[in-house]
C-alpha cells in the first residue's frame, strides 16, 4: 500500500523538482556523491558545500529552495546551521532537512529546537527521502498541518490522519520510537562487529595457512626446477657426446664433402635434437655464404642471404665465426643486436640460441656450420668445448679429403684424435662426478660430501674416544658486497676465503662450503676445547685480512659458532644445528667473534618459544596497553599531539619492554593483530578525550613494516575512523624509514592513499636507514621525526648537531615539519629551538603516561608558553 502511494507520487515529485535548487551540506565525499546522484536523477539542481560556514555564507547568493545538511559537519554542526538560517531575514522560512545516524536520542529534540522541517536518520530509504524533499519544497502541502484547535492533520503516503494528541504526547512518542530505533541500531552494529571480527580472524588463519602452503609449494617447485635444470644439462652433454661420436664415425667412413655436410646436419638434428643445422660455404669471391646442406626447420633459410662485406648480415653469428676463423655463440638470439635482421624469423620458427663453428680446409676458412636451439642460454661451457671439437672434426675431415696422398698419416692422426676424445669424454664424466661432490665456485666439498666425511669422522671419534669440533662460519655483510659490486666479485671473494681456510687448518681437517657465504670446518681427533679455540683463532685472523678483487680492496669478518662432540650432540645433525645456533649468537653479539654452543643458548630458544605463546594469549586476553607521550609545538609551547606507545602488561612478569616482544611479533606476523588493536584503542581514546571537552589534538600511531604492507589497511582505517567518529586529520600514522625504502614505488602509492583519506603521515626514526632524496621528496608525508640517537648528544657532539641541523633544513626545504624525539635536557631543547625545529617530545616535557594521567597533564598545559617543562 505504502509502495503504491510512493510510486503514485513520482510524477508529482518530478513536477516539484523542475526549477528547484537544493543545497547539500556534508563533508563526506561518498555521502555527498550518493545524495547528488539521487536528487539529480529526480531533476533537482544540486549545490554542494563541505561545511556549514561555507553554506551559510553563500545562501544569499545561491538562493536555494531547500537545505539538506548532515548533523556532524566541520566547525559548525547541522543544528547550529539551522538556527542561523532561521535567524536570516530573507531565508527564515527556508526548509531544512537534517540527516544523522541513529546514535543519540537527543538529536530529535535538538532538531525540533533548531527549527528543522524534517529529521531523517541514516541509513535512509531513497523513496522516503525523496518524498520528504518534495513535501518540504511544496511547503503549503506539507505532511503535517496544524488546525486552529491545535489538532494536527497528517498526510502520510496519500492517507490523511487526524491527530488529537497534545504536543508533549507526540514528542514523548517520537522520543520513545527514536530510542527504540537507536537501541536496535546499536544491537545490529555490535552483531556486525562481532561477525566482522570472526571473519577477520578466519581470514587471517586462512591467509597464514595459505602462505605456509604457498611457501612449501614454491620451495618444492624450486627444488624440482633445479633438479630438472641439472638433468637437462646432463642430457644436453650426453646428446652432444653422441653427436661428437657420430660425427667421428662420419669423418672416418664418408669420403666426399657434400655427403659429409649432409651427414653432419642430420646427426646434429637427429642425435643432438637441434632445431636446425646447416652448412654455409663461401662463394668463389669469398664474400657470399651459400647453403650447402641443411636439416631440421629448413624453411627458416628461405630467402636468407649472408654477405660478409655488407651490413647488417656481415656482423651476424655465421659471418662473425667465418671472419674470426673460430666459433660464435649467441645464447639470446631474439634480443642480441647483431641478430636483429632475423628476429622476426626466429620468433616465427621458435629459435632462441645459435652456435656457429668456422669450417677450415688446409688452414683456410671455407664456410661455417650453424646450429640453432629452441631454448635461451642453451650453450654452456662444456657444450661450447664439444662444439669446438666438432668444428675441428669437420675441418679435419675436409683436410683429409684434400690429402689423399697422405691417407695413412691422416688415419693415424684420426686414431690419435679418437683416443684423445675418448680420454676427454672420460674427463667430462669425471667432471660431472666432481660437480656432484664439490662446490664449483670455491672448489671445496659441498654439503653432500661434507655430511659423508663428517659421518666418518664422527664414527672415528666415537671409536677412539676423542673429540670432534664442528665450526660454522658466516661472512658478515657479504650481501652488501654482492649487491654493490656484483656476484662475480662475490664469487671471487668466496674463492679467496676458501683458500685461506685451507691454509689455516691441518691436512686431516675438513673444509666445505655449505651454501651462500656459509662455510663449515670439521676438526677431528682433538683432545680439548682449547685446541678448537686455537684453530678458530688462526681462522679468524686469516679471514679478517684485506682481500683484493678486480681492483677493489674488500674487508669481511667472520661470525663463528662451534659445537663439540660429545658435549653438544651425538649425531652430525645435532652438531650442525647447535653450531649454527652458536653462530647466530655470535652475530647477535656484534659480529666478528666466535661462540661455543652452550645449554644457555637452548634455554634462550625455549624462552623465545614461550614468549611467542604468551604473545598469542596476550592478544586474545587484551593484555596490551597504550601510554601517551606529549608532543609540544616549539613556537607556542602548546601540546599539539601525543604519540601512542605500546606496552604489554604481562600477568606474571609485569610490564614487558617493547624491544623484547615487538621483534618476535614482527617475525611471527602477530604484529598485524597487535597493530590493529593499537590503532583502535588510540582512536577510541582520542574520541573519549574529545567527548570530555579536551581541545582537539593529534594522536600518532606507529605502523610496523608488515602492517604497512597489508592490503586491507586503508579499509581498516576507514572503519576505525567511522566507528570512533574522529576526524581523519587527528590521526597520524608513523612508518619507519626502512619500511618506506623497502619498496619505494609501492610505498608512495600506499602513502598517497592514506593522504587522500585525510590521515596525517610521518617518517619515524629518520636518519637511521638508507633514504634516497629522490624518493624522499616524492613521499607525501607531513613530518620527519629525527631519531633520538641524533638528539642524545646534540649539545656535545658536533657531528650529531650538524646532522640534526641539516635534517631540519632539508625537511623545511621539502615543505615538511620536523619532530625531534628523545629531548631530555633544556640545552637540547634550546638547540632545536634555534634550528627552528617545529615539534619536540621527550622526558624533558613528560615521560609516556597512561590514559588516566595524560588528561590532567593536557589540562594543566592548556595555556601556551614557550618551552613548557613537564
């Protein structure tokens, strides 16, 4: 019935809309766009205003027929706007509709008190809103009309109702109805929150499990790929050995040159599985290469002409091999510059790599044999060597055909050559066996050989009643050398390290490369731990000396961990694990030192596991607290914000320091849940302060690197701001310098999204990372926070003072404010004031305070005065 009435009124609403102007007052872009679209579709002319002051100032100029305002607007709320409109002489009768959420029953009384025509709660029904707009614009045909006897006639969707109740009765009924709606709305909101939290917990668990499975699958795929790559290399070598063998047979049995060429091409394609093989011979002039024999995808050769003295064909692989009289390998055929004339043809026929071998006859180059493969980087060193031998075979055969008068000598030479090849084949087999047991970079035994040799040494130690020392060595900051100078320099450095290790130990000791920059040394048949310590001293001294690689003087230091049989383990696996653990303790102790394994290290590991378990329980029980440290504006002495600092109230150990549990939370991923909790609690606390009458101030919340990379962070922020009702500009997110520089391009996109939401942004711990000025100027942040390590000695250390002054000047040049952390003395404060630092925080003003103590502090420091001391 009601729906039919609304539909029947649509034509009437359309007539009302013609020529009517509606002014929308709302600071929410989403809400404004929805209302504008709804009203414009009805034919209304819609004007927009983001705050009540702007709307009020423009009423005389725009002369709207109706004002629709959100109750909560910046500066002046909707109730005050309505009162101001009623106070305007020209617009006192202008209809006003107020919009708000069902969250405060007093809103209905305040709207009546302000003189609003209608009061509509969010979320609203489109039909009801349009009906109320049409009724407000008709004025004389409103929904409710008061008669002379104080009765009220109400027209509701086409039906008239005569209401004889008194005004107090009507208002009581209105309040009761609104209170019930508020209560139901709050129950629904709580239910939605509970469902959302359950859903987020489920998504987190699913995401964690999915990530674990993805990592496992990735590792398996990588292992399979590595194994397949090794097997493929072996297969290629075997095929080339087969080609070489068949080529040798052809050289012996075939007597004419043309048949020899065709047989070579056939063997290369059929036995070697090449895509195409062809022989090109020079013409009589010696400049044009002509096809003499081909096998495989011979359509590729249609229309190809190679001329040595003309470009670009004169620089191609075949021409280069002929000119050099040797061979030419092109492992990236489709991207090499000298193969550009044949790129399109190569893509069409699936050619990705080529090898050209010059053919010689009696010392004179007569042409070339060219082979094509369907995989990039197909030809490695062993294969190139075999191809070189193949070219030598063919050239040898051609020379043999020209020397019939020396047939016996040539046959003898062929026998010797065959014997040499068989020997080389045996050498290649031995090389393959060598690669299976030794590291190709350092020539040391690899992990496979290491485990076997350690097993033998361990059995010997058990029989002889002696000790076995297992030493784990990791090179400090080796990754920096690899990243800055290249892997080839890193490989040469590793080779020199291996040589020094071999020079530092006994002939019976074991040295192996475990992988990366990790080495293992085994010391069998030692009597005491002192013997191991002496050996380690020699190793450490040898490895700490300077290295010279390609003109670079390099310096690396070792972090060393030692485990001893039988004290630290009965098996090779236990000794390896404990030595590895001791090595990590050596790194944690400042690098360039050695640590023997102790049970204390095991206890440390167990404590870490207990801490992880307690952290998970702490999240479920809500044991985390926030303390707040004031941030003082230097120009006025006014507290302009507070930084929320996380604390853990452990039920047994009391307050746990953040530097103890934050790294564990980061590694385990629990920091995401903890960070969300901190965000919500800080925003709710700010909303509570504002409700208590405190002046608006900014609350800063630290984002962990893992939390900053979460894709759902923008949605979470919007939800928290909507839930708490605080303005976006009162929330500041602090990200560390290292988080921003981990992936600068992606970080800029994230930061731009936050800034568009209105949230304030700051770079925390500035100066401790590796910022790039080219990226820093692109970061859409409002503030840079100077790390406390630079502020601590700012009044005594000229270097720190210059760094702080330069940072402040740089930030101001980029249009950003500067916040100095860790200010503890008046001298530091005076220095920063002299450098025009914008904001300071630290114990000179106040320590971080719990919520119940920060409110009195804020109230007592409300009057601005320079350098207020807490």
